[in-house]
């Protein structure tokens, strides 16, 4: 006997394709990731995860900046679908509002959403690279020491570091 309800098969397929392989790999490697809570030992904490404030600031800034643009792209894509499609789905097929949005409106909106969404993800990649470049002096301050802080010429000082000469990507001198 049919009830008219759709069975959510997509959940099983989505789990198998997205979560299944990483979990199988983790189990095969003996689950090398450990989650531990920090414990106070002596005068300091041991264990847990250490997140730098700079990283958190970078993460929050890039997330909110990109999320605003992605939300605008999705909103414009949904509004690009004619209103009759939405009302027609409710009246003609008797679908609820959520199913009408998922089965009728979103597939039509994707043709408008995908190109600018691709641009936003490319911009996110460029912005994250730029953020790392801006934080470059802080990243290599450990290697450069006092000279970096006194001169402020990060690229020149890092370029003359001794570890650079042992790099496998170093160009060999002409003979």
C-alpha cells in the first residue's frame, strides 16, 4: 500500500559518497585523530587544541565576507525564477512549500546561481592567499628574528635565510 510519502533515499546516498570513504580511511589507519580536553597541569594547560587569535580573526573575516556574497547570489538566483513556477507547483501538484522550493524552484535557480557562485569560490581562494601573504611577516618572524622587526623588510630578510640554500626548489647556478 502506498502512502504518498517520499522515502528519503538521498540521505543514504549522500552519506555513502561524502562521509563513508573518510570514515573507512580513519578506521583503516587506526583512527589517528584524538579529541582531548585541556587539563591544567602545574602552571599550564596540556592537551586540547591551540588556535591562534590571528587564525580565528582570519577565519571569521573570510567567512562573513564570503557568506554575505554567497547569500546574495542565492537570493538573486531564487528571485530569478518566475513567481508562477512557485505558485503553480503548490496548486497543480499539491506539493508543500518546502517540496515546491526543492523540486521546482531550486533546480531552475541553479542555472543562474552556478556561474557567480563559482566566481565567489575563486575569490575566496584568492582572498585566503592574500590573507596569508599579509600575515607573511608574522609567519616568518621566528626565522628572521630581530632584523625583521628593526627593518620591516620581510621579503628581503627571508630571501637571505640560510635554510633557503638547502631548498630542493632552488635554481642551480649556471656553469
